[in-house]
C-alpha cells in the first residue's frame, strides 16, 4: 500500500513534470513561429506561468488518482484545464509585460503542450490499467435485486477495469471462502448489515482480497474524523456537520462576486434564449417552481423552460426519464449544456442559493426521500447549489441514495478550495452528455440476462 507521504511525493513530482511540459510547449511554439529561443530569462514570466498552471491544474482535479478512471475523462480534463491556463496567460499578458507570449504563441503553445500532457498521461494511465485492470469482482448482497443493481454499476463503469465473476447472497455466506479463490475484489452491497460487513471485511483481509464497500451514511460522518486520546482510550472526534460562520461568510462573498460576474458575461446568451424558447414552443421562456432551501424553507427557483408547457398537468411530479417526450427540441440542448440552470444565478444573488451545494428538490420528493433516508435532512443544513459534488461525480440517472452520499461527503468536508474545484470541474461535465440523460428504465428481461451472464462468468466491463 502506498503511504500518504509517498503519494504526496509522486503528486509533487507530477506537478513539476507538468509545469516543465507546459513551458516546453511555449518554448517550442516560440521557436516554430520566430525561429529563435524564447527569452525565458525573465523570472517574473516563468513564475507567473508556473503559478497559473499549478493553480488551474490542481483545482481542475488534474492530480486525482487515475486508478479506475476512463481515458476520455482524462482527455476532457486536459483540454479544458489547459485551455483555462492559456486564457489566464492571455489575460495576464495584458497586465504583466510578457514580450514573447503573443496570442499566436499562446494558442500554438497550448496545442503543443496539450499533446505533450495527454501523451504522458496516456502512458501513466496504461501502466496503472495494466496493474489494476481486469479485476475479477464478486458481489455480496442480501438479495438478488440489490446484487443485480451493483452488477449494473460495475458493468457501466469505465471499460476494462472490472469483470463480474460472481454474485453471492446471504444464504450462501457459509460457502463464501470457497468463492474467494480466483477473485480479486469483493464488492459489498449497502443492504448487508453491519455485523456481516465486518465479517466480510475481515475475511477479505485474511485472504488478501480488496474489499469495496458502499458506505452507510453514518460512516460518511466518521470519515476524516480526528483521532484523540481520553486518558488511555482512543476516541474519534467528529465535529458538527455545519460549516463555521467564517466559512459561510467567505462562501457568500464568493457567491456574490462570481455569480454577478457570470451574469454580466453571459447576458447576451440569456437574452437570446429569452427570445428563442417562446418562438420554438408555446409558453414563457422562464420557468418557476417551488423548491426547499436551507432549513427546509420554500422558495421559487428560476430556470429556462426545457419542457412543454404544463408538462406535469396530467401526471403530477415525476422525474425526467431517458428520451422523455416532454422535453422540447431546444430543451434537449439546454439540458445537455446546463444552460437551463443559468437563471438560478439570480437566486444566488438573492441569497436563496449558493453556487456550490446540494441540488434543491421539491417538497413532494423531499418528503419521500426523508421517509426513506433519515439523513436526507442534513442536506438542508447548507444552502442548495446550482452545481455540487453529486453533479460533478454522479449522473442525472444516479439514485437519490447515491447522490445523498456525495452531498453528505461535500458538507462533511466543506472548504473554499473544494468549492473552487467543483466550480471548475463543472465546466468539464457541460460537455459530457451522458451525465445529463434522464433516468433509464430497466426491464426484468434485462436483469435475467445479466444474472445469466454472471452465472457463466460472461459479465465483463470490456
């Protein structure tokens, strides 16, 4: 197992290597365009380029673990983060004399070092995939339905990392050790009770197998707790889940500055949508709906209308599904690009929402979720957000239970730095269409087919 100090050393080495490649890209671009070596003797230029590069790459999630990631996601991260670096360098050149960083050099250099960094990351990713890929997974679940659900998650994950080799139910746990032979990973369903989870983890440790656990909500609060000593006893200190007053003040100032700046910058786009939406479907451009905010206080959320007028008149409140006929032609584009959420910047200015936080829900759904998950109310300890950790890490099709795990993790580990990371990474998911698709409907026939393939060791994420 790699220690934290070793991870930090590897990450720091990668940072220095990436910054060197970025400088090399601009040096190469200058040489190609001018036929001479770039004048990098100016320490101010080198320092500014390095600082901007480190800041953007770190907050864009450039140095997250590549294990079990898809390479398309790495490409997205590279292109958008390096594009932001180039844009900031152009802006920096307006206020800081950087005589060799002309617009042509920045664009060419950005293209060159993007190729450099994607190439280097591909090599690293292939090595990691060679070591950690094609792991045979056995799913342990309390019932067949929860087991099939986890199998679907495994198989819809990035290809080449997992093979589902078995599904073991509680009534077969006495034969569990027999199933472990030839298995690399045991995935434990959240439906398995605490006692059995402990037994399974102990068994995995004994047989040197990796255990993957879907955490219970309580375990998310314990995650990141501080070990302390009371007399001769070890205790874990779990602080209150709410952010401090200081953090809330910083967050509010950040919300006001950024949301106002974005509103000014995108006002031409919003004006065009204000005209286009009524022209292409009957009804107003703006759509208002009651949502529950901080402390469960109701407020009116603003969105650009992406569905036909009175979409829920005959059905009542329902979630959008895949290929939902209620979504208009323009609405499909709005949802895919998240442009329908832009009017919520006004909710942020009013103080009803934040830029980053759990997505607000209607009372109808909140009541259902709170009845099913008692921890759901903790989402309302903070202001709802336009985007959040669940929107960056999950999909629209992700279950409310799994989204709640991401939301509680965000609240438990809130920091201003994490808000910046989520905001920057939201830019990436705007171009990942699969994260905006509606809820997919699976049939019993699909489940039977999957169970059969698991039984014959044919269910593989290839």
